[in-house]
C-alpha cells in the first residue's frame, strides 16, 4: 500500500511539472485560442509552400504572415518549418541570396531547440544549397553530408532524395562525375518508388547535364528528352525550360546552330512567360554564342548584355561569373582577341573581387566572423552547449520516468508473482487433498479386499474369493480412473498438453469409445445411443478423446441402471458439435453455475455405485476445451439428468 502511495505522489508531481511547462500559466481559453492560431499557421505555411513555384511573391507573403503569428503567440514548434520555407523561396525562387541567410540560420537554430530531426535535416540540406550557389563547395558538401546522414537515420525518403541531389551537384562541381551520377541515381530511384513526377524530371535533368559536361551527348539528349516529357505537365514549366535549354546546348555542340537557336528561343519564351529570370540568363548566353557563330556580333552582344544585367539584378555570384566567362568565349568565336583579352581581365577581376567580396559578406552576415570555418565551429559549439543544457533536463526527466517505471514494474511483477503463488498454492492444496483423501480410499479398499481374499483362499472358500477378487478389481479400476484424472488435470495446469490438430475420421474415436465402455455399460445395464454425422475433420484426437471419456465416465457414474446415455455428433462448415445427455440424477442450479468458475474446484459427489472422484474431471474438460479453442455449455436439473454441449472448430490449426 505504501508503494502505491509513493508511485501516486511521484506521478502527480510529475504531471504537475509537465502541465506547468506546457501551459506556461495560460488559461484554458488561451490554450484553445492558441490551438486555433496554430491551425491557421499550418494552413498559411502549407499554402506558402504550394505557391512557391507558380507565385513566389505571394508564397513569401503567406510565409511571413505565418511567421508573424508564430512569433506573436510564441508557437515555436512551427518556426523551423516556416523559416525553412521562407529561406528556400528566397534562395531558389526569388534569388534573394542575402535575405535568405538569416531565415535558413533560424531554421537550423529552432530545429535544434525543438529537437525536430526532420526539419534539422532539411535545414542542413538548405545550407548546403546556399553554399553551393555562393561557390563554397567544401561547406556545401559538409552540410549536405550531414543532411544525408540524418535523413538516412530517420529513413525519410523525400529528404534522402533532396540531399542525394545536393551531394551529386557538389561532386559534379568538383568534376567527380562518377560519384555525381551515383548520387543522382540514388535520388532517381527514390522518386520512382514514390512515383513523384516532379522529382523524376528534376533528377533526369541533372543526370543529363552531367553527361553533357562529360561530352556524352547522345545519353545527355536521351535524359533531357525524358525530363522534357515530365516538364509538359502543368506546374512543371521550370523543368521544361531547363530541358529545352539543355537540348539547345547539345545542338550547339553538334554545330547544328539553327536548331540550337530554335530551342534557346523556346526556352527563353517559357522563362519569360513565367517571369523566371534565373533561367533566362542561360538562354541569353546560348543565343549570344549562336549569334557569334553566325557572325552577328551586334545581336550577340545585346543578348550577352541582357544576361549580365539579369545576373547582376539577381545577385547570384555563379551566374555573374558564368556570363563574364561567356564574353571571353563570345569574342574568341568572332576572332576579336582584343575584346577577348579585355573580357578575360574583367572575368578575373570579377572572380577575385566580386565573388570574394560577396562570399565574405554572406559568411559575415551568417556567422559574424571573418573566418568561415572557425566561426561555424564556434556557432556549432554554442548550439551544442544549449543542446547539452536541454539534454540535462531531459536526463532528469528520464530518470524520474525510469524510477516511476521501475516502481510500477516491480509493483506489477510482485502482484503477478503473488497471483501465481496463490494459484500454485490452490493447485498444491487440491493435489494434496486428492492424494491424502480421494486416492486413499481405493488403496484402502485394495489392501482390505486383498487381505480378505488371502484369508478366503487359505480357507479354500472359492465363492467368496471370487467375490472379493471382483471387489479388488473394481477398486483397482476406480483407483486407475482417479490417477488418470489427476494426471490429466496436472498436465493441463502446467501447460504441458500441446494442441496438435490432425485430419482424422471422427467415427474412429466414437467407435473406440463405444468399445472401451461396452463392458462397463453392460455391467450397469445402461444403454449408450450414438448418432454421428461427422466425417473427416481437423481436430486434436487426444484432446477430444480425453474430454469425451471424462464426460461419458461422469454420465455412467451418475446414471441409474436401465438408464440412457446419448452421444450426438454433428458438423457444419465451421464447427463440430457434440451433445452428451444422460438420464441420471442431475445437478442443482448452484452447482451448475460453479462448474467452470476460474480456479474453483468442485467437490466430487460419490457415484451411485460408491465410485469416488477427485472433482478434477470437469476442470480437465474445461481446460482442454479452451486449449482446443472450443466452447462448452451445460444444462442440468435435479432428477432429470444432465446435458453437456461441446463445440470445436472443425478446421483447427495450431497457430
């Protein structure tokens, strides 16, 4: 009782702590109100993500509104996802690289605080994207690998695919093309398994680009065309324009300049139609180079200048560098080496100043440091320290829960052991009762009648000897029945009777029982009527045999001479039904109600011919019927006999 009180008070105290921490002192009305706000935030967040491609500006506004609500009502569990969505939209769809940095940083910060493993993995992946776009390949690989490791641990398929693509892009940037293709194919298999057309189209495009760089133009064209098919579907225009640009690149490399120009213009049309300036930069570069091949310097310069102005407006370092390099290629094609040299000088100047300055600005904004790697480590160390503090609290709570759990476990274990001990004591008491009382009578009879038999044999009174031998035999038979009943009961209590269904002819068991009881029935002048319509069934013959023997023995024991016992066996599609009815002395209603009460032992009544019993027979029957997944019912009335009805599954299995 003391243990129960201790457990109760610990649980009560623990629940109060949890309740206080969760409610933070708020009223019930406030909590319900915040639940509605949380639902509104989720709705805004989902709509923000849905519109990211078709209407990026509206998507950003919805994300910022969701963020304002989450901050106003301190609903921090939604912050990792909201910051992540806003950062991704700014980075990939609006190309606001600098503006995306604090949002991606906050996504990482709140993912760690909320212990949101999935959003943490996405935060790592988005940072990998950021560093790749700003040209920091080493840091991109580092964060992408962290993302992969976490997604693989969580077995999060979409996340694994995104991070595999990122790592593939990093390896391609490092000219490790085999590794790049390996990761792209991993991502492709995931999207194929989930039947995600957008994912399949996007990865096919990256594989095509890789083969294009390798110079395997036939394979690249095949993958671009595969991706092009997915890009024809509504809402996937970006893959369509990318594929058109890729196909144009291949025609350009094959010197089919008219075809190349046709596809560059198609791609440019798609990008302008959707206000996708980022994609239009590559289209304008391609058109400019085709114009150079056709010796149309003025037109070519116009498209190159348009590409550069767009790249500068977007502020994407890699594109600015790429356009700058394209000026060199453009003038080399025209044979204008003076302008080519000037363009080369401009390229190196941009590479050494603009890219370096912008990377410095990005890293300074994100990490507040002049040393990217050192400051990143410092930031991570701070996060780890915060995480350690949180872990200490978790450990304290864990130990409290563990202590409570151990106490509850010990309480339940002790209660279970006490129950088992009580059952064992009941079993032991019953067994000792049977051994000391019920089994003593047959053995006393054996000893007494054997002594009388010896005396009559010495007197050579064979008539009396014969009678005593008959009594002796009867006492031995009764003792055997008692021992058999005790053995069956003991096996059923210890769980050593195994359920072993077999396909048998049911009539074989009925015939065997009829022959077994024939002599006894004749001796007591009792008629046994058998009606059997059961054929071949799947049952356990041993269990059926023991159950029927116990019930028939009981019926004989309490049925007068000239009485009737009937056994009726029938079958339907599911069950075998057996009814054993006798014309004996019957049982009272109270005794019937106690027959199969769990763990109760019914005191056996002496038979009509002085037969002794253990009171275990019906307990054995009940246990075995349960093992056979069957049921048993009894109807009885004093002076009018008893009927037992058994039902067994006719296609029983051992499972």
